[in-house]
């Protein structure tokens, strides 16, 4: 009798230890997520997301493409923002710049790293991965797998009766789903921060998307909802029967000759964090932007159709136009998961929170990529986006002058 009681006690203790270890892992990840953007650890966290969260690896290309390098460009000493003259190098330091890359006429003219980031090390993309998802949806479109005018529930019937019922795929691409969502990273109780904590606790990404509510008629108002991209990621998987990791490898990483491994953060069910979970190197992010800059062509290969790139950059609908704040919750224009600046000079950009950028200006054949860990983002938010655009446009002026002189 005593032996059976001891045995029972030991087995109970064993199971309690197992449960405690499981819970501790969840608690530890939740704590890490809640302090992800703290000033003293943000740089380290952004460079180690693929180590701190579950991921799927995307192996580098067997035939890597390397840009020609002629490091001949010196940054201007300052740029102007709202009539204020800003010391450019001081601003790079203030925003915790980890990598800066300037590519002109397909040649790297400036490449620099700081805050311990190395050229072959991955860094979180945050919402720049949305533009990658859109590129892959373009390839799926070129293959005839769907129409942007289709309703998402045609392919994902599990979303019937949710906020995504009756929403067209194009509405998702253009962040015009009508779904109610608060994307304020500075508000602990915002929807995006609730999402982050739910993800850290192991909740299903698809389940979270199904829990949202509708606020407006789809296709009438541009409002940034990161979960829209998550639904697009789920759609891609349904359309192709492959994971986002497989598609990224087959459709993007190999054709573009990516130089380094990358990683998709995944949930406990193995679903990729399509809305912002790609980790890659600075030069490989630049190659994604180059596809947009070159109207779908990279290294003489048609990656996605020119038609898709044109659709991606079309902001002609009233709610997508720059400066249309009556029909939009932001003052920049928006295409297919890519931005058009408020002052439209034919340029466009990919962006991720805390100041990740790939900025493109076709008229100067210029691309600027920047990775950052700007802890000021929580309080300054969109202001940092506008200041970066002013800085990029100032850099672009140097090449516009250079190209003009060459024409003479």
C-alpha cells in the first residue's frame, strides 16, 4: 500500500514537473515578447528573433547573385525635415541604424553596418515581409491560381461568418478589408499588442484572425490591419498546397540568388507569421526591392509580371491616394502591400516597424535599404517614417544631379 502511494506521488510529481516546464517556456516567451522593444535589449532582440522564436529555415541559393560593388558614395551631412536641418549621421545613430545600403544603377555605392550587425546575419523584417507576400501572390496570379476580385472565402471557407466574409482578395492586398483593428504599438491594450501576446502564448494565428470584427464596408477605407496579410499568407498556402517557407525558397530565394539563409517565424501549428516574421540579411532585402524597381525583372529573369507590379503601385482609388485622410487612416498612398509617399515623385517603399526600409526611386535607378532598432518608435511612430523619407529623398537628390550631369 505504501509503495503504491509513493509510486502515485512520484508519477504525480513527474507530471507536475513536465507541466511546469511547458508553462515556464510559454511564460518565458511571453515575458520576452512583452520586453521585446525595451531600449537596452531591442538591438539584440531584432538580430536574434530567429533564435528566440520557432522558425522554418529558407536555405540560400546554390547560385548566389552579388551586386557589383563600388563604394564611392559619401552621405550628405544633413537633410531637411519640416524646415528643420537634421544632422544625417546623428539621425542614423539616434534611430539605432544597424545596416544601410545604397544601390545606384545596380551597383552598391555604400554599405555599412553598426550595432553589431554583420553582413551575413539575419535581422527581423517586420512588415517588410508583407511586400514579399504580395510578390508571391503576384506569382500565383501570373500562374492563374486566382483573381484579385475573388472573395477570400472562395478559397478559405473557414472564414465565412467572420470579419473576412465578403472581402475581396484585392481589399486585403490594399489594406481595405473594413476589419476593425488598432495598430498602435505604444498602447499596451491595442489589438496589435494583444496579438503579440497571444502569439507568444502559443495561440493560433488563424484563430486570432477569425476573432476580429468588421467596422466598415470592404474596399472603401484604407486602414492598416496587419492580420489582413496573415489571411493572405493562409490564402497562398491554400492556393498552392505548399508552405510559405517552401514558396519563398522556390519562387523568391532561388530565382533571386539570395546570398544567405533566411527564416520565417512560425506559430505552434507551424504557420508562418506572414504579417512580419521574415528574417533575412540587408542585401537580400534589397533584392526584394529590386524586383519592384525593375518592374518584376531581376538579373534578367522575369520574377513576376510587369502587370502585377503596375497593379501593386496603383493608388488611383480614392481611399488609396496619398494625402486622402478622409478615406484613409494614414497620409501616404498604399498599393498591394507597398507604400507610396505623401509627396509622390514616382518613388515607393517597403517598411517595417522600428524603421526597417527598402526605398526605391525608379527615375534615378536608386534603392536604399535600412535596418534599425529605433526604440523611439513607440513614442514617435509615424514621425520617424516621414523623417526617414525626407532623408532618403535627400540622398536621392545626389544621384539625380549625378545622372543629369552624365546626360550632359
